């Protein structure tokens, strides 16, 4: 009788001891997609000819354009920001044109490049090789020439960002 | 007889310590923990539009404590969120908010370090949801990430 009680006590002790902890495992899954976006502080810049000598570089009238590129990308994938131009500066009243190549820009900021517009090829304004937020500025300049007729010329450019 | 009793004292705790604990629903004696679902997912989202991504489902936690002792529920991540292509997201970016507080409390996961999610004094029958979130960021590498989290209910 004494023996049975003792064995019961041992089992009870073991059960209490073991049941003092319970656990369950849960799996967490997360998907991060390749994604990129570009933001510009303004969508308009202008240049004013004011009696500069031939070939003068006329800076844009407005403050520099702030460009923000945001991207989540895979390893070893490069992200490129480019300016695409499909035509020349055109005066809609006279039909006169000025080559898009007359416009250039100087860049500041990590990964940003200076360059000139080109109808032939989209021009790179920056490239990066990892996820993050990249901010820089572009200051556009117009290369004047006395052969350009007076007028109001317009050019629409497209800024793109993509990963390869 | 005395000898037999002595053997029982030595052997029984040793044998029982190898008793398997059911993986889905643990219930030994006076303590029970149920967690559903056993998997949650964070879908991709624009970090600007969704700075915190909610998990696809809240996690229902059901606790039964029949001890009259203090108890606590902890969550332990086995490591950081690891991607198939080598990406790493610190698991501390995963946090939860409870539907019932107390006994559940807010918290965030920490790699290999149990974090308190609920506590109380037994006996208790508790049922509540934990809503998990992932802090979103443009700094994350695109990848498919996963990690295991262990819910542990312990009587102190």
C-alpha cells in the first residue's frame, strides 16, 4: 500500500514537472518584390536668352530638380534612371526647332551622372546596384547659338527608372 | 520492495522526459497551448503606401492553465528573416499587437531571444489574437523570406 502511494507520487511529480511548459512553432513568410519608382521635385524647367555671347551655357531659371529614386531589387541587379527624348525643342507657332542635344545637365548625389539629351539614345542620369532610396539634383543648361530663331520652344522629356 | 521503489524513483522521470510533445496541439496534464494558423504571410507592398504590412491572418492563441501559479507566453524567433537568394531582413522588424490586453501585450521579435507576449496568474482560460506586422522598407532586397517562431507557454 505504501509502495503504491509512493509510485503514484513519483508519477505525479513527473507529470507536473513535464507539463510546466508547452510550445508551438509558427512559420513566418514574407515576399519582397522588385520595385522601383522615381520622383521629381518639379516637372518644368525653363531657360531665358538674355544677350549672352554665342555658345553661352544658360542655366535653368528654376532651382535644381531634386530626383529621388526608390528601389527594392535583387542582388546583382542594376537599376538605371534615364531621360528619354523623342524629338527636338519646337516652337509651335513658327515650327522652328532646336536640337534636343543643346540641353545638358550637371548632377550631384551618389550614383547620379551628368550628361546631355539625345534623340538617338535614352541618356542615363544614374545607376545603382542595391535596394534603397537615392536622392540627387539635376541642374539643366541650354547651349545657346545665334542661329536659333527667337521664339518659345517646348520639349517634353520622360524620366524612367528600371532594373536589369 | 524498497529496492523497487528506489528504481522507480530513478527511472520514471528519466523515461518520461523523452515523452513526445504533440507538435500541433500540446496538452499534457494541466497546461495547453493552441496557435492557429501555424503559418502567416506578408505580401509585397509599396513601402511609401504601407509602411507596415499586416500579415494575411491574425494568429489566434488559446491558453489553458490549470496551475494556480504564474504563467507566461513567450515568442522566440530562430533567427532573422532569411531569403532564398541570400537576402536578410532583421526579425526585429516583425512586431505584433494583441486584440486582448491584458494578458497579451505588444512586442516585437528578437533573433534567438524570447519575447514576452502574455502573462498571468493561473488558473486561466485565455483566448486572443495577435496581429503581426512587418515594418516595410526600400532597403529590403527583393526575395522570398521565411523564419520559424516558437510560442512557449510556461508555468513559473
